[in-house]
């Protein structure tokens, strides 16, 4: 039971990121259609696997690394850019969903080897 606790906590944390970023997005009055249109855009990073496992893992991880949308969101707030803030919140929501479902950052050894578990 206890050996599964970190995995469960990481999934709950992902769910919190998904819910929190989604609530902030819609509370700001941003368009639902943009949220729907861009929600799965980070998954385009999977195309990097066409260049091999190592490149694929690097590209996928770059599009699923939470620090990047957080930085973009900070830029959006400081610069008063709604576009940056919208993209950041949508991007974070996507990453949150992935983490809640157990998908994590990829290791170069294979797509199914993630920092959360073997998918």
C-alpha cells in the first residue's frame, strides 16, 4: 500500500493542476473554443519519436515540462498578455490531465517508460 502512495500523490497533484488551471482559465472569461482547440496541442510532441527514441523523449518531455507553461504564464501576467496566459493555462491543464492519468515524462529507453510508471 505505502509503496503506491507516491504514485497516487503524483496523480492527485496532476488532477489539482488540471482543475486549478481550468478554473483559472474560465474564471478569467477566456474562450472555451480556444481551450478545446489547443488542449491536446502538447501531444504533438509525440511526433519527435519519428526521429528515434532519444529525440522523441526529449521533444515530448519539452512539451510536457510544467516549468515552461508556468514561465509563460508569469510572462503573460507581467506583460499583460492574455494570449500568453491563455496558452499557459491550457498547456498546464493538459499536463495535469496526463499526470492524473499516470502519463509522465519519458525516458529515452521507450515511450512507455515514464517518471511515474511503466505505461
